[in-house]
């Protein structure tokens, strides 16, 4: 069983110009990479309905663009917060209504963590919220730093290497100390990022790709994420364990609700 724990099926907005995928494109991606579980980010109910109709196993994450005035639909199983695009800092004062709704409905929080403006949503800010809201589960998308690839320089990112190291190390320390926080790995174009994540607790990792962003390049494929972690010291059994984390995560949440 393979899981991609970070994909988009709806508009993205902000600085991104990538168009959302068609149903056929996602089906082809699922077949090509043998993926059976997806965590899709969406806003429009009709979009989610179209993708649900494929029979794919989906864990819908609603993109809440107004965390002080949330309108989270009943179809959501998680809530995405993107402080960089929506231009706010990840503090309780700025997201409290969303966290309270998530707590009441047992939804997990999927936080975009950032290297363009790190002080908006870095690891320690997630840790502050996770420490106060111990009954909520947080997933740190990008593991502290997106670190996109530097064209023509495999293994490097255009983000300064010391900053990548600082942010990803901070994120790993968060999951070492808090049992209600997971790291989502997308993407692993940076060798520095991959090496740090490969030393994180395997039980706290989820593999994602940010599909369809960057999927014209090999470094954004699910297979590449797996291979990069193995180049950094993990073995196939570890990769299988990380994929299994996605289903274990869902079972734990189901048990908690029941």
C-alpha cells in the first residue's frame, strides 16, 4: 500500500500558476506510481465529488483561507492552513476559531510550513499550538522547509542550505517531543533536507508530493521521494512503514472518534 499524503485537486492560488489536475490525470498518476490512498486538498464540494466518484481512497483536507471565520464543510477530515499565501502568522490568536471547530469535530490540522518567510509558520509555531491543543493532531506539510530544486544542480535547493537545515532540524525536534505532530515530506529535492528527515522517528513521517505542483520534474514524483530517503540510509522496510503510517494514522483517529 502506498499513500500520497499531500496532493491538490482544486485551485491553489497565491504565487502558484499550476492548474489543478483532471480526474484522468490523477487516475493516471495513481496507476503509474501504484498509489492507493490520497490526502487531497480542496475547496469546492463539487470538485471533491468528482474525484470521489473515481473510487479512489481519499482523505479530504479542506483549505481554510479565513481561519478567523472558518466555514469547514462536513466532507472534510482535515483542515489546511497556509499562513504564507493568506499572510498571517501561525498563532492561536490568528487561527483559534478554526482550531476550536477542528477540536469539536475531531479534524486534523495540516499546516504549510515555510522557508520564504519562515516566521509565519515554522516548526516552533506549530509546536506552540500542538502543546496547547494536545487533543488535536497536526501535520507539518513540507517538514519545515519546501526547499524546491535548484535547476541544473541535483541535490541542491535555491533556498540557502543553512536555512533549510535550521528549519527541517527544528521540525524534526518538534515531532521528537510531541506525539500529536507528524511530518509530511514533500519535496525531497534537497539532499540536506532528505538526510535530516531520514533520521527523524519513522513513525512520525508521512510521504507526500504536492501533486500536481512540479510534477513535470522527476524530483516531485512519489518514487523519487522514496528513493531519496533510501539514498539517505533508510531501507525498503522503512519506506513501507512510512506508507503504513498513513493508514495507522486514520485508524487511530477512527478509534478516537468511536
